[in-house]
C-alpha cells in the first residue's frame, strides 16, 4: 500500500463538517472524510468536494489508514455519548502520539475526563471550541483548542491556516490544558447569550417606547454598526429588521413566535459561575429571559390579569437612541468584564494557565460575538496579561464613565414604562455593587448568625473586648439561645 497522504481526518459530514473540510482543502491540506452514513460520503465527494484534495473513507479503519502520522482526527458530531462512541471506535486503529480533536459543543467536564482517559493510553486529546456557524466554518472560524500541549505543534499550522484572521493574525491560539478549550467556548456562548439579550432589549425599547418602525430600527442598527457597537450580531439584527415577508411586504420579524430556544451552553456558564462563586449576572439573566419567553401561554394569561404603566412619551427620539446606544455599550462592557472574571477564576480552580490576550483575539473574528470592541480587549490584555478586571483598564474605565448618563436614563425610561430590561438592569446593578466599598451583607451575616449561629467576622477597626479581631464570632442575639456556633452547614 502506498504511503498515507491525508493531513487530517474529519468525522461528521453535517453542514459544519463539510464546510470545515472544504476550508482545509482550500488551504492546501488533504482531508480524509468519514460519516457514519457512508452514502453521505459519496454524495459529498460527487458534489462540493469534487476535484478537491479530499479523500472519502468508508470505514473508521480506512480513515485511519489514509492519515499521516501522527494521525490527526477531528470529531464534529453531537456532544455527549456520540463523541465517546467514536473515540471507542477509533482507539483500535490508533497508535501512541495520535491526536483526537473534539470540535463539537462538548461540556468541559467531559473534555477533562476524555483528556485523562486518553492520556493514559498515549493518545493526545484536544477539545476545541469552533464558532462562526456555517459561514465561519467555510471561510474562517474562530478556533479555541485546548488539551494535551504536545498536540499543538502538530495541529497549529492547520488550525491557524483555516481560522479567521484579524488584522492578519489568526483567530486561533492554544488556550490551555485538558478541557480549557471547551471551557472558553462555553464562556463565549454565554457572552453570546448576553449580547443577544441586550440587543433584544434595545429593540423592544425602540419598538414599545420609541414607537419606531422596523425600517427605522434597522436604520439605527445600521448606524450603530459603524461605531463602537460594530459587530456581527448588530449587523445581522439590521438585516433582520429590514427583511419583509415577500407575500405581503410586511416585517417578517413581527410574525415570529416570541419563545426562545437554547442548547444549554449559556446555562452551563451560569451554573459554573455559581459553582465558582463569581457574579456573572448578565449571562444568568439572559438564560432566565429565554426561560421566561418559553412560558408563552402563562404570559398570555398574565397579560390579561396583571397591570402596569403605559410607556412614557418620547419627545426627543435622537436623544433616546443616543442614550440607548450608551446603555447597550456599557452593558456589553460589563458582560465581557464578568466573562473574563469567570475565566480568571476557572484558571485558579482548575489549575489552567489561560492565555487572555489570545482568547480575546480568538473572539475578534470568525465567531458569533466578533466585534471591533474585542480588539480593545485584546490590547488591554496584551498591555497587562494579569489585568484584574477590564473595568480597571483606562479605555474601558473611560468608556463606562462616559456612558453612565445614557445608561441610567434608558433604564429609568424602561422601568417607568413597564418594559422588562433584565440584562440592562443587572449590568448596572453589578456595576454599582462592584464599585461599592460597603454592601449590606453585614446585615445578611447578622441574620445568618441569628437564625443559624453561622458566625461573622468584625469590620477592621471595630474590634473591642466583645468583638475579637480576626475571629469568627457568634452572638446570642436573643439571650435565649446557646453559645454554640454552626460549623457543619451553610444557609
């Protein structure tokens, strides 16, 4: 048999898989393609793949035989059991040093487990986030690989060649060990949830308070897309607002049922934030907003039984739009600040050395949350890779200071009008809480000690003979209880 010629193998010929293969072939790589339904391989080879450096495989064994060593195989299959099933099928045909890359939306604990299991067998596992949808896969996605570091030199050229480019730099770099790649993709998706919810709230305010037509709103988003909010999601929102149903030439958007779906990555981000004790409030609210949208029948009933104010009158539409732009921009800064706070804490918790400037650059192009804004985040982390919080960087500190007036005014109009803006309001509440040296948690601690003897510490400078410095203290608040403190549970 002649020497293998395949540079990389790919399992899974759905839309993302096919487009990623075509992308790699366009960049001079020979790709070996396999799909569980073998007829799909033939169909692909006779269609878009015809004449390109793409080899069809009819079995896992044939796929592996056609690959140069170390073998590099990407799985683009449904997350969960299918990934484990394909790994099991691959193992008998692999050798030590071969590389399995999971390019699906896997949950990072699964990637951690696969990394450990395959490492014991000498197989290098990579979990890579892939973002950008169908268009990104074909023309340049954002790629977020993490896993066994020995794999990176063998996949770097391929990954950085097929990735999107931002100012000539590939939107792909090594993220970190084990499940770090899929973790960063999870946070990316959580931020995506937040961005989408913020845009929806801006749309709702223009529609219900400003009484804008869809065409007028499309014009606003078109203008925003030329400024600080320049991004993929603003761009597609403009297009959606301009799109009319061809049957009657009325806005198609207003005919879509207002119940949002979700695949779980935003929920994973919110749960992980709670697990790590990080206040990633905006992503959490974005997830809950989708949950609220899903109970349509109940909301319909509530709309007939519960009252609220009429929207306030807007006398200066341009000022309203300008304030709204500032609210959207400031809230977006908060969302990304929270996301990087979570990434920072995850690095400590899981022992990962994460590359913050590279992560921001990976999100700069190719992916769903790509925006001009991310260029500033990349610059901020390049200046200071250990930056504690984006809000401490001069660029973002100045931007959020200048946006405050419009941000607060927008939320005030929304509240006065009875229009829900959970993402805008939680962003502002976080900001005001984060900049507060003193929060009312002293009362909360007193309550916990009162009902459960959970103890508290004394504020520095307030110590005395009764309140000892540095000690955890329980007070008998009523004179009826004992002096034994709780140490076995929290409430």
